[in-house]
């Protein structure tokens, strides 16, 4: 491996893969470092908003031979299992990260991008006197780069190294995901509330259904295991229970993550261009973190390709990031309060049913426009 790059991208989720792909396509000298090996599963609802469809198709970043279910309606269930359905303005489609991330990874390689998988970045330090970054990998390899894109997701050891403020705050949320085979309408994305969280369902490729929920760490501690917590908490929603009792579960065990944090973060931190969740995670109920990660990856690549100096690159990225995402993240944090309690979920169901204008506005304002 060469040790000197123009740009090092840390983390190969959708943000890192998109920026690496666009930089490699432009003939830019880029290295992507990802700690896992593709393909792999991640905790994610895998509902992808149509705001990125044109971009993905234009760049040939969607597997052509596969069919992804088109999703046009949204079902909201309160904790008692009463539901309301509404049409989605823009809509989206279901695609697993196992398929999509792996596909874009191969596109990065095809465009001549360098990728180091199974490698973890431990340190990233900006050397002001040399005007470059020094990057240390866990195996002792030292790299230098003029630009660094931080696309290392919602929470990484690097947030501690970079002394980012949000990392000191504990979060009560955990995320759990399964792929299942069950009877579920292909054109719907559903959110089933339960006490302390909500569970999303939508179909993905090959007739599989993604079942993914945001739960409460305290409840997991109280009931001792994921299974017991699901039985005691999620199954209390009578409309959600049958998906657990009458489906074929396709994983040996669920994908689980904890410490899911929706705190504010900075898009440029220690001169690193933060893209995707490392710049801020939108609450999953908005269903567009994947689209935002793809779009932010594009913004970071555009800024690097266009900017003539570090100052210009950082200013352009920060400006475009803030104008596209800052308000959406803020609104996402506010809307999160409408979920996860009996009263709030009943109120939200009534709101969607009787004042659809307001729920339409919330959906519109937490989503972006096709680009
Ligand atoms: C419960 C839940 C449900 C969700 N459902 C949806 C949904 O239905 N639709 C939607 O659009 N969004 C959803 N999201 C949000 C979405 O998953 C994220 O916004 C999206 O994955 C962000 O992509 P990313 O590239 O920023 O980060 P990630 O996909 O998390 O990728 C980060 C990568 O960085 C790597 N990494 C981390 N640290 C290092 C290091 N030090 N060195 C090297 N590599 C490193 C990791 O291995 C990882 O591969 C959901 C989120 C949650 C929690």
C-alpha cells in the first residue's frame, strides 16, 4: 500500500463509498479505509428515499439485475395497534445494505479507487506546519493525506480521539435488525410504536422483509435479553406481535447496536469533512439517513474536486451541508418526541388521520429533493 494520498476516506458506509466512488471516477488519488469486509449486514431499516434514485441511476450505482420494491405508502401504528395509512409524496424503495454497499464498493474498485478493508483508523491528526493529515491505522501503518473525509458513522473510537463533544453524552437507544420472510405489502413502509420505541417494516430485494427497531437500553437491561424484551415490550402492540410469531427469521441472531445518539455534531471538525452519520444522525423514523449519507458523500467529493485551497474546500462543504441538512436534523429531533409513548402515538395517529396537511409537511421537511 502507498502511504501518501490526496484524500483518505475513513469508513465505507454509504457516505464514504459515495465520496470514494466520485473521487476515483474523477481520477483523484483516494484511499478508502473500512474496518469490516464486504459484504456485511448493518442495523438499518433499508428504506431508501427516492431523493437519491436519479443520482444512483445516473452513476450506475444500483444493481441492474435486481428488483427493488417500490414503496409509496406509510402505515403508522400507535402502541395499541390502531393504524392509519397515508400516501408518501416522494416515496422510496427497499434495498439491503448487504447488497447496496457491496455493489458500490465494487464500483469504487472499478473506477481505480484504492480500498483497504479489514483496516481500522485509530488516529487522525492535522499537522498544521506541514498542512496535511497524519493517519494511523490499528496495525501500525502511518499514512498522510491532504484531505480527510470522516465517514465513520454514528459512533466510532475516532470521535473520542478527536475529542468531539457529543461522545461524552450517553444515549438510551439501541437498534436491532432482522431479515424475515413474512406476508407484508410490498408498497408500504410501516412504523409500529411500542413503549419506549418504534419498529419499522418494509420489503427489500428477493421478497425479504426488513424488521428493524429503535428500542430502549433500560428495557433491555430490565428484561435481560433481546428476546425477553421483545416478548414483554414489542409484542404488547397487537399489530406488531404476529411479525415476530408468524415469520421465518433469516439471521441466526439479530444485528444489534447501542448508544445511538442524535446530538448535534459539526460537519467540519479538526479540518476533517464529516459526511453521513458522523456529521449528525437523523432520527430513523424519518427514513432518510441513507439518502443523506449518499448526498453528503457527494457534497464532500464535489468540494474537494472544486476547491482550490483547504479553506475553500471546508467553506464550500460546510455551507452546502448546512443548507441541505441542518434543518432536517433539527426537525427530526423534534418529531422523535411523537413516538414511543402511548399518548403521543395515539395523538400522532389522529394527526395523520385528521390533519394530513401537518404530517405531509413533516415528511416533506425531513426529506430532500432529488438531485
Ligand atoms: C435503527 C435504525 C434504522 C434506520 N433505518 C433507516 C432507513 O430505513 N432508511 C434510511 O435512509 N436510514 C435509516 N437509518 C439511518 C442510516 O442507517 C444511516 O444514516 C446510514 O447508515 C449512514 O451511513 P454512513 O455512511 O454515514 O455510516 P455507516 O453506514 O454507519 O458506515 C460507517 C462505516 O465506518 C466504518 N468505521 C467506523 N469507524 C472506523 C474506523 N475507525 N476505521 C475504519 N472504518 C471505520 C464502519 O465499519 C462502517 O462501515 C436507520 C438508522 C438506525 C439506527
